[in-house]
């Protein structure tokens, strides 16, 4: 890479540190000397999906060697703690409030899913904590459980919560219902489809972990945890769980090995470690094991949608109507109600010119692990519905599926375009992206490739999905630039990297603006004491939000530098120019470098002299979403004898606006496609209908995609700059996961000659579908 400059495929600067073992993850901290005397926390979890806790006897466990505490819901209440809250208030269609699923840190009276935490054991070692957990005597009265989302609302089904009728925790809607009805009544053709968006396990590479300490002198907690933003966790711990001033809590997040939405939320384990640390007057740590993660980390998706598309006689889309039954699990997680409602429905129009849309979302509780945001957070589900529905409509009316899309795509000349669900697209050239994808895949040459597969006894299909994403997150973001004593420039940010390459991206922006070398920039994140506010990472918001704040902050640095340089060079600030890291008097060779100037000003201040430091911090308002979009095209080859699916080729053409670092963008798309293909063809979350046990609770039974399951993923970038942020960027972190499930499934349905099939299309499912069709 050149010394300065954006839009270059620069390798990630954080990778050498991470690859050489220099990462600092939460479970590493004790070994690295942070709170080395920490005790070990272990969760005793419910073995039942639904049961009443008749009694708990902890006496034997407390008497075992090395045991420091055995905590239950009674202790939680004794400490005066509140709830692990859902932060999303919501009104039902009739104006009434949504249902409540009150949850403390430990189950109180009832357990509602396998894995529900019942007791927290603290001991000197892992082995002692586990042994003590086995000595806790709990008398359960097992109750009927409901785990099947499709039937959970039927009369006679067990109730997860007695106060929640028919297990419906909310009934929400958006759009123009009357206009939608009128358009359906006049439609020449209506396509109807029921689609399952299967529940998935997040399975981040690094499991969740927490390390907590309490200072009795200041009555202050410090929590180290792998989050997607320290500030949300801190605020919820203070306001809902501990009911104390938020300045009494410090949350520190170090390196994070994958989040995908799942690590945004407040979990009971964080509060339990803090409560125990205060109680035993000693640091306490907890680290999730992999099977424990299957039973306690929020899961994703879990929707069943009845969708209808109304078309006129020429194939023009009139209206879209959806009824989505969205699984919430046993408790409403931090942002859970928002995911299928406000987040998911805002992209139902996708890139098409609908006249009206009406969406009804039914939130349903079941005796299963809670569901919340997972990469894309509602938008993959909505894009999946639209693209599957369009392919089905094309088959029914006998129109080419590409032609049907072309007739309905919003042209670039219509920008800015406002959709029936109130989203305003500032930019986009959807036809250009579509044409680029068809050319890259050689769509017209597919019949010959299909014939070649058929000659070998295989069934080949091709599928396309045009997706549109709407990014989200906090409405402002903060950045700070400091000039350190060692000559480095420190950049403090309010987002949190979980593997996306933030350190590289922010260093590139800072280098571009301040003219300092990338390898002299240090990015600091995750400490709620050092960084007072931050929006965290989620909704593909990081680059455009933090980038906007960085531009504002570096501009302030430069203005302060001009004033300071004017004093040093004995010139008016208006005569000072700044270029390539150097302040100079206009028209002369007299100048000073920004690092030298910053050090000089710091030394003067340290000596008690009046001095203007170049350090600066700014909070930028982020009033607008961005709308990344793109086209995925997949080819699949099915072996009819086994149902095995191969993917000979997969291409993506993406418009992410100005691609700051194309190498990082392509890497993000690759990862997202892997997750989408995994959901489409491999990942099956299965609960036993009688016992409520999670049958796919380990990698022995839950199939994540491996290298052999994935093709080379070709990614081409088409840049249509975003007009609502100064960098011109659109979010890229979630795009791959949004477009891949419908592309893969449309290709499979094509290979099966139009036989509709749901995710996950495992070999068994595909083989049965072929056998039934035969």
C-alpha cells in the first residue's frame, strides 16, 4: 500500500499479532496476569425443558472442598438484584403492550428451557466447582413443554408463561393493510408460499466468558467480557440488574473471537460473576464450554412465514403481504422483539417497486433457548421470503425469473426512492449489479452445463437472489485521537471489532486524514472507562458510523494543529496549510510535522506553559441508514442417489458503496456466504418434541460448513457511493449472509424441477423430496 490512501487492498494490520498468539481474549486474562487470584464459576443448568423447582438443597455442595459459594435465585434476590431485561418495548396491533417474560440471573420457581441457569457454584478449581454442582440436590416437578414453533399457538398446547395466552408474546404489524387488500383484490395473479427460516446455532469460534472484580472501597465493579460493545452491557447491568449508578460499573472488552450479533446482549453469567465477586470479596471468572454454549447462547432466525405476492397481468408487482410467526424461545432476549419486526420488515420491499406492503409478525415463546439477532438480524429472513416468492411466481405465470425481476426493479433514475415501509434509498443501480452478476456467472451458458451434469446422472440447478440490506444501530458515534508520548497516534473508537478488521480500517482513515504512517497508529476499543460512550458493533454500522466520527475528529485535530503551528512558525493560522502530515506556511518551505508538533505541545504543557494540545474527540450524529445491495448467483449439482449437494460455482456482485479496503470487504462476504450456505444446506437445530431436549447440542449432531462444503466464492464490487455519509460507504459486514440462503435454495429448487423445499436442505431431506416426486 502507498503511504496514504484508501480503496486499496491492504492486508489487516492486526493479523500478525493474532496469528502469533498475541491476542488477549477474556479467558486469557488470568494467564496474562489480570486478576490472577480469580475463583472459578460454574453454572448448574436445568436438565428439563419445563419444570417447577420444588426445592433446592445446597448444603452438601457448600461443604465440599474448595467451594466458596453456591448461589441460587434466593441469593440473587437477597443481593437486591433485578432482571436480565428485554430492552425493546412494543405495542401489539390492538395497542396493548407486549407480554413480559421476567428473568433473573437464576431460575426462580420454574425452569423454562434445557440449559436455564439454576445455581452458580464458585470454587477454587474447575473440578471442585463441577463436583459441587453434582452435589446440589434439586427436586423438579416436570411439566409439559412446547418446542415446535409451528404448533405452539394451537389450543391445548402447554403454556411457557401462564400469563401469555396461546404463547403469543406479541402481535405486531406495519404497512398499509387496506391498500394492500385492495391491490390483492384487483390482482391478475397471486402467488402464495409458506417458508421456514430454520433456527441456527451461532457457534462463534471464541465462546462467551466473563471475569469480574469488585472493589469494596469504591463499591465499584469491573467486568471483563467478550461483547460487541461495552456500553450496552454496562448500561443494562446498572439500570436493570444491579440498579446502581452506571459509573459504578466498568466493562472492558479485549479481543473477541466472533460475535455475529450473539455477543451484543446482556447475559446472566456476567451479572452472576459480578454478584459472586462482591459476595466472596474476590474476582470470579466463568468460561462457557461448547455444549454449554449450545444451551445458553442466543440462537438465530426461527421464522415460519406465509407470504403472498400480488401481480398484474403484465407481471408487475402490486403488493406484498406476509404473516411471520417468529420464535422467541423461552425468554425475550435483549433486542429479540425488534429483530423480526422493526429490523426485518424494513427491507421487505427489497429493490422492487411495490405499491403497498403489509406485514404481520407474531412473536411466539417456546421452551427453547432464546432467539435474538444473528448476522443480518431479520433482514436475511425478509430477503429470503421475497426472493423465494419471486421465483415461485415466475414458475406459476410462466415468465423467465430474470425478466420478472427486471420488470419490477427500481431504476437508478428513481433515486432517492421511498418504499411502502418508509425506507428512503439514497443511491443504487440495481440493474447494473444484476447485469454484472449474470455476465460474471455466464447465465446464458447454463443449459450446456446442466446437460453435462445430466449426462453424468446429476441434477444441476442455477439460482439467483437480489438482496438489499438496511444497516442500523445507535444514532451517534464517538471518536478520539490522542498523540501518545511514544510517538504513536492513538485512535479511541466506540465500536468493537469481533474479527472484521476494524483496526486496519480505522488506521487507514486516520492515515489518510492526518498523513501519519499506518504502522504508527494504535486503535483502542472496548474500555468503558477510557471511552465514555459508544454505539458498539451491530447492524453493519461500524465503518460508516465510526468513520464519520473519525473524519469529524481528525478535522478538529487539523484545525487545532493550524493554530498551534501558527504559534510555532510565527504566522497567522489562516496562513497555515496542512498536507501529507505537515503544517507549513503557505508559499514557503517553513513547516513542522504533525507528530513533532504534537510532541512539542505536550512537552510545553508538561512544563506548565500554555499550550494547545492537538488531541481531540468528537461525537457525530448518524441520522441515516445505508442500503448495501447485491446479487448472488449459485449453481448446485445434486446426486439423486444420495441427495448430496455440491456447489460447483458461486458468485457475488456487491454494491457496498465506496469500498475502503476491498480485501476486507471480500473476506466479510466470504464469511457471510459460508454462514448462509450452512443455514441453507447443513445446519439443523432439532428439539425432541416430548422431552424438549436439544438433540443437536454438539458438533457431532450440528453440521457447520467445512471447507469441502464450500466453493470458491467469486466477489466483484460495483461502487455506487452512498450519499448520506462523507465516506460514501455502505455496510458490508452482514451482506454475505443476507443474499446467500435464497440464492442457494433457488438453485436447489431449480435442480429439483420446481419442487419447493425448506431449509436446511440436508441430503436426507433432498433425497426424500426426490423420492416423493418420483
